[in-house]
C-alpha cells in the first residue's frame, strides 16, 4: 500500500509540475506578444479641418456608433474596459488632451496607425482594441473620426495599470484570445474598396465586417466566443434561419431591437449585445445592415 501511495504521490506531483510549467509557458508567450514591436508606416487619409463642423459632428456620431465610447467612455477620458476575475482588468486609455492623456503627442499619422493597425507610436500593440475590425473602416470615415478625436474637450483622468489574469494568459497562448490586435491585422494587404454609402448589400457587408463579425463570427451564425469564460453570454445567430436566427423577424423587428434593445416578443436583449452603441447607426446604415443579413444563407446556430 505504501508503494502505491508513493507512486500516486509521484504522479500528482508530476501533474502539478506540468501544470505549473504550462502556466509559466503561457505567461512567457503573453510577455513576448505584449512586448513585440511593429514598424508600420500606414498610408495617410484626408483628415477634415477641425473647423469643419459637419465633419466633426459626423465623427462624433461615428465615435459612438463604431464602439469607441464603449471602452473609452462617452467623454473620451478612458475607463475600465474589461473586468473579469479570470481575464483580468484592462483600462482603456484617455483619448483627450487632458491630464493622463495617452495621445497628447499624437500626430495624424499616429492616429491612423493606432486605429487602423493597432500599433502605438512606441511600436507596441494596443491591447484588446479590435483594430483588426477597425482596419476595415474606410478612409472617409476614419478621417472624420480622427478630426473629432482631435477636438474632444480635455478630460483629466489618470490611467490605471492594467492587470492580465491567469486565464487570459492561457487562452492567449493557445491562440484563442485577441489580446494583441496588431497580430491580427493584415498590415501589408491592399486596402479593400470602400463601397458607396447606400441601402445596399455591399454597404451592409462593409458595416457587418466592422460591427458584427467580432462577436457573431465571419458567417454571423453565432456560437461561443473562442476562449471566452463561461460567464460571457453566447452571441446569437444573425442569419435568416427560421428556428435559431432572424428568419421570422421583419425589418421593423430588427430596427426596434437595435434602437430599443427589445426582441419581437418584448424580451430584452442581453446587455452584452451593445445595442445602445448600435442605436447610433443612422437609418441608411441600419437598412443596409438588414439587407445584408437577409442576403446571407440561413445557417443553424453555432457554426460562426
């Protein structure tokens, strides 16, 4: 019996040792990713003058509609963007010129590099920001967004240090968590042609690539987010499948859900779905997005 217990003890010690080695390896992989640098010189875009009131107003709408305010706060001063026991705490930086600003020395080129490529002036990647999706924002929109960001009133808000939890280190090391967005951006790829603004499937596809695929998957049929903790809600199916998707929804149902957070049966959308952000989409964007979703083949839930 003592011999058996001894071997069981050896086995458990070996498992603990392997587990510890795996955790240390995950931390090492994360450090390499976070400390990696990129030498990116992006193509410039035309940025409207800060005196162009119409462009600044549209840039302000885009700041809300494209999800920037979700993490950086409505006033641009930054806030706690991720707070999860396993994933850790990540603070979005202050985008104003106030005390604690992360962008006080930004040039126009720095803004383009950061938003479109996820790379800061010090050549390190931003953390967690979906730059791989914002990379698809067209030149016209990007110019107006930057013009607005250059005019945001100063907010004094010192940044808090971010802390990466154990789970985020592990799922990042396994390639399941987009902690370092610069790794996901096609930095040298040719820019896609931005479709004309209009109620078209093409423009809706463009919007979905920025607004929807990050959670609902490239096929938009939903399913668990890779590497997400069980506490996170599961994104729904946006294809026209009658049983698990939007097949029984009308355009009015869709617009109501996006504007008010209410499903056709009157129930509330899970707050994880940022409908308050997307309520800032204008009527043309909403209709184009609906046209594109309806053009998709119906898929059962979960194939992403």
